[in-house]
C-alpha cells in the first residue's frame, strides 16, 4: 500500500513534483559547482601566479659579486664561477619535480656589437627558449617561454608575421631587445655583428626590464662566444609552492629526522630550494622573495573569499530546497486531512511525506550533481582553460546533504500539516 | 490604528457609522490599502515566511555584490606588495632633473609611492668592485615589503648590506658590525653596517646608503625612480602617460612582469568571483520566486472572492502586484542593510580591513527584489485567471 501511495502521488502530481525536483536539482547543482570550484581554486590561482615568473634562483656556490647597474654588467666576463649545463635535467629528478613548471638557465656575456668605431659593449644573454630535454625516460620542454611569460617577441615594425618570432635553441639566431633595436635601427630579419659573427635577428624582444637593452641568444651560442661550453651563470626555476609558514623557515640542519622528512616532503619554496641545491652540484638555491613571498598572501586571500562565497552558495541553495519542499507540502493539506480522517496516524503521514522527500532528494540530487559537475567544468574551461576535477567522494556527501536539507525543509511543513484538524482541511479552510 | 481593524462583533449600525465618518473621496483607496494591510496581518505566518525569504535573498545578494566590488579593490591593494610597477629612468645615463621626484609625486597624488635610487660602483679596501645605491630608506621599506632586513639603518652613516655584498666587505661573518671603508673616484667614506638585506635577486650584491649621505660622498644624483601606481591597468597606463608628459627628459616604462602578472591573476579571480556571485544571486532569486509563488497561489480563495464580487481583472492583478511590490521593497531595503553588515563582517574577517558599504549596489538590489516579487505574483495570477471562481471556492 505504502509504495503505491507514493507512486500514485508522483503519477498524479507530476507537475508539482517536477517543480520541487527542479528546485532541489538547481540547489544541488550550485552547491556542487561551488564546492568543486572552491576546492580547485588554490591550485588554479597558484598556477596563474606563475605568470609573475620564476620564484627560485640557483647560482654557483662560489659566485663572485654581481657588479651590475641598470642591466649592464661591469664585471669581467670570465670572472666568477659557473654551473654545469649537463646538471640541468637533474632538476626534474628532485622530489617535487611535478611542482616545477619550468626553468631557464642564463649566461650573460659582454660582447662588442658592430664594427670599428661604432662598436659598443652590449650584454648578450644565453638561455633556453623552448628547449626539449630528457631526464631518464621523461621528455619535457622548458625555457623562458614558460618561466618568463611576459616576454613578447614582435617583428619590430609593429607587424606580426610568421617569419619573425622566437629563435630555435639550436640556431644561430638571436632576439634583440626593443630599446637596443631602436638605438641600432634594426628589425627582425636584419643581421648584426656580434663579437665578429654575423647573426640574424629573428625577432624584437620586449620585456619592460633590463633585457630591452640586451641581446638574448640560444645558450649554446652564448657559450661559444664566451668559449666555455656547458657554462651557466644562473638558473631561474618556476615552481608551485605552498604558502610559507613558521615551519617552512626552520633550518633543516636543526631538525630531528621525522621533522626533517615532513619538511622535505612539503612543497615550501625553502624545501624545493634545498632539493635543487642537492640536485645541482656546487650550487646555492634561494627564493626570489619579491615573487615567492607575495604569492602566499594573494593565494590565501583568494582562497578565503572563495570559501566564504561557497558557504553563501550552500546557504542559498539549502534555502531554495527547503522553500520548495515546504511549499509542496503546504499545498497538500487536504490529502493529509483525508488520510487522517481515514485513520492514518501522524507517524504514518509523516513517513509518507518523508519518503516522498527522500525520493525527490535522491533524484534531484543525482540530476543536480551531474549538472553541477558540468557547470564546474564549464567554469574551469572558460576561466582557467583547464579541467576542474571533482572528487568522487563528493557525490555521496552532496547526496547526503541534499537529503538532509530536504528533510529539514519539509519537517516544519509536515508538522504543521499533521497537526492541522482534518475537518478544517477537508472543508477547505486553512 | 484600532479603527482600521474592525472587530467581528460590530453591529450593522456601527459599521454604517464608521463608513459615514470615512472620507468619501478616498474610500476606494482606503479599501485598497486596508485589504493590503489586512492580508498581511491575517496571514501573518505565511507573509512572514515570504518576507523572510525576500530579506534573506536580498541580504545574500547585497553581501555578494558588495564583496564582488570590494574584493577587487582589496586584492589590487594586495598586489601592490609586489612593489613598483612603473619605473622612471634617466635617458642615456644622464641624471634625472633635480625636481623629478616632486614632479612625479604631484602627478601621482599622495597615496602613491615613488622611491628614488642612485647607483655608483665603489671599491673596497682590497680593490674589489661593489655597487652602492643611494635611496630613501623610509620609502624603500614601504615599497619593497618583501625585503628581508635584519635591521634598518637609523643613522646616516649606517648602511644596509646585501647578503652577498657582505662577504666582499668583510669575509669574516662574526665581525659584520665592524665599520668598513669604500672609495669612489678617490674619495673614501667610513660606513657602519646596520643590517643585512636578503631578496634573492640583484639587491643581494649591493650596499644601500641614505640618499643625502650618498650624494655628499659621490655627487651622483638619482637616475631611477621606482613607482608603485595604484589602480586598474587603465589607471596605471594613464599615470604612465602623465609622467611621460611631465618628465620629457626621462623614460617612463611599465614593469611588465608585475603589471601583466597582476592583470592575469586578477582577471581570473574576477571571472571566478563573477560566476560564483551570479550563481548565488540566481539561487536566492529562485528561492524567493518559489516561496512567493506558493504564497500567492495559496491565496486563490481571496482571488476567487474578489472576482465573484465583481472586481475587475485589472484591480485584482493590481492588488496582488501591489502586495508583491510592497513585500519586495520592504524585503529589499531590510535585506540590503543586513547584507551590508554581513559584507562588513566578512571583510573584517578575511582582510582585516573594513569593507566600505557600496551604496551603488542598492538600486540593483531594490529593483531586483521588485522584479522577482512581481514575477512571482503575476505568474500564479495568470494561471488562476482561467479558472472559474466557483471551482476555487468549492475547494477544488
């Protein structure tokens, strides 16, 4: 009898049940989407923060002092220590290699540009643009196009064409800083004479920094000019890190083995720097404080705000669901009157309504969860152009919340409906 | 008040007396108002529920919109911790004009930081080169908050020593508070290290001095001014244009790394916030719609009686619409103030700074509440219109 009652109720009041079901599905969809977005936002914004560039720098341990003013190096070129290019792929072998987005080696060389009287001293920086490398069985590409996303390459005459752009890493082509290019009156496709070599300018580089007055070349070319194959002055590393806390800044030398393991296995800028130092012999790795220190603050602010908005969304959707349930039950006082007049106990009537609510919540919850997953995906694609993953464990949780909220929303209405005198209800007064 | 609520046990004479006392011309309107008022009082429970839903939805919407506007401003402020986003550099190694800083500040306004830097290469006692920078410490400290400094210089003869520069001036780290000597073009100066500077970038290789001390010693005037310009990308661009105009002898350049990084993160955050806030506001609007539609639908008997008594369609629709509008206005206004309070509390909890109430949100909340309320009144009436009053009154 009981299943039939519920079944008939759904069959005859299809429209109303549909409305309540839609309300639940909408509420659940919003809740699902918001929870998915809120749990992913930290990771997504962390990646976006990488557009500020590298947050770690690796230098030779025995490095001499930089004597540099306004991007012009005043130090004798062969002075100081170097890192070995062959050690670079080892960066991918560190514990947190999945968190390392990319790295670029730098080798500044002071060169004479031009011939005869017009010759001038210019800094030429050798680096990777988009270099394919491999570590073990793993292949990856890295270079300034990843670690320095604000670097822009144009043709120098305001036009963009496929003939100019980034040079390849094995070529003899270079990028000319835009201020230097304006001074020398060169554009993409022209040749310049650098240290007695004819080099082709493949594009004009604009960075808003010191590189605007420099020449940027493939690392191998800079090493040839310097006459030191395999030499690298410093390495910029862009890594996803965890915001710094009191634990992060502790000195690993004073830690007990367990604490050390925990520190080593947390993606703090400090511990990643420590691991880079281990991977590359005779190196010193440090965080670039301008980038590394600020991202933690920005990240925690955005996370906090999203958490609050998620709570507001959960609250609003809970309200929507309970309002829909209350309205649906309130409209059925006459039925309650009839059931009670026929001798149904309050318990039986309540059970009947709760069974209905359960059914609605389950169906609406499943539909809403799928819709919410789609919505989260859509937000992920349109805002971050990447996937927003939904934990499978979220499904039962969301469903349980939907059932709970539907029950809570119905409870007050059911109590009132049950308490109502059947005589009045049947007379249509109420 | 009492005369507006007639008791049940009035004799016909009393009723007639009261009616005679009522101003004749406004009888129809007073009846209309009385119906509105009575409807709210008699069905107190349902009306309160509908009003509550309205208030909660308006409050949530207000808080969300307030946050949406305010969070962007607050986040922009956070991004200023990254330091300068514009740099003014003297052209071709010449010095900046002496009044460059005052000129720049007059364009930028009092809230913007502008910090002068001057550079020289000095020699240590054992003949090694080191870059010495003159600056205004009070301003540099505000601009570059990520600088890790063990102690800021207090006296003019004290210098801030970069981590790596420290090894050059004094290879013995235990004696790093000892005075040292630097020479620039034959002129020597005695300095005391105040503290160590650590940044992980070029600053580590430099020694920082107070500007006036630096200028007395080297005669070099500032060649660079770093500016931290507030505001949106367009505002920063406008500031750059103004600076270039007032300082024709200098290059004014945006620091693209900072500007583009900020624009990127802020745009993504704004888009996410926008999507989330829209979802929340829509959900609360739907919640109100469902509640209010139930509330109006529930009153189909009033509707039927009015129709049976010969009220015109327009009057009935007008009555229900006026009721819904009143509910929308009251709910919208009360909800707005509650929402402002919630937003202020959230702002304090997450930013430790008060959120300025955005009164500009008010019209949107009010109009939104009215629209939702009217929509939820008109939809059920459109449905009921086709039904015969007799059927409704029979309770079917």
